[in-house]
């Protein structure tokens, strides 16, 4: 969702005066992650221009801060994710093939949550124990969660749990009930 310049500034940093509002030098995520790991989400959404710059960082570790011609270096492990079929994007010339091969060292394909029904309750219990300790699901809610399609995957599940937790706690309950869930989940169950 960021323009190339903003994305470059965020990832590679910028020098004072590089653009309006750049009143100080700023380190980027690659510099901050030196000797560590950087996570690039929705990698298939980047422009070809940015993909070229990313290729250079992956290949040599070198990049230039926005507004600078002095090369910087970073040694990082890159984890990239996308919800796009990346091979199709390469075939359609929407993603650079050479970048694909550099990123595709170890591939982990994670099926959508609707295809991993056995994980739904485990993820739910983890979210509850971390963010809403003391709250539990009724049996009806557990069943509804397992029968729902979860088109928004884990992010949708988190949002539904957050909503349900607000309603349950506002009634001073420790059990999340069907009435705490959005209508579409109740209908589908």
C-alpha cells in the first residue's frame, strides 16, 4: 500500500533532506535487522522497480538509503509471504522470476484456515490465553468456529474473538456465547 519511495525509505532508510519532511537521517528495517531476520509481507504486491532494488539486497546485501549514493550493507535472513499464487504471478510477468528464485529457498505453504479445521480451536485457545485470560468458549461457539469458512483466515478469527471478548466481558461473563458472535458465523453453523 506504500509508494516505492515510502517503501524504500521504510526498508532502506533515508538521509536528511531526501524528501520533504526528511529532517533527520533515518535507519531502515534492513539496517535495523542486520545480522537478524526481516519479514516482508505481501511481497507479490511490490512494483517491478522495487523488486529490482530488493534483488540487489538479496544478492549482495548492498542498498542505498533514499537520497544517498553511498552504499550501505546489511546481512539479513529474509522471510517473505504472500497470499498470491507466486508461480502464476511469475508466468504473468507480475513478479520477477529472478527474485522468485532468490526468495524461494525454503517454501512453506500454509493452507487457508478453512482447510485446517483441526487448528481452529488450538489457535482460538492460544489467542484467548494470551489476550483474554480467563475467557472460555461455550460448546456451541466451539462448534460454530469449526463449521465456519474463515475467508479472512486467522485475522478474521482474531477479530471475531476480540468482538466476542468485548461482549462477554461487558456482561461480566467468562464464557463466550453464540450471542457474542457475528450473525454470519451463527447462521453458517
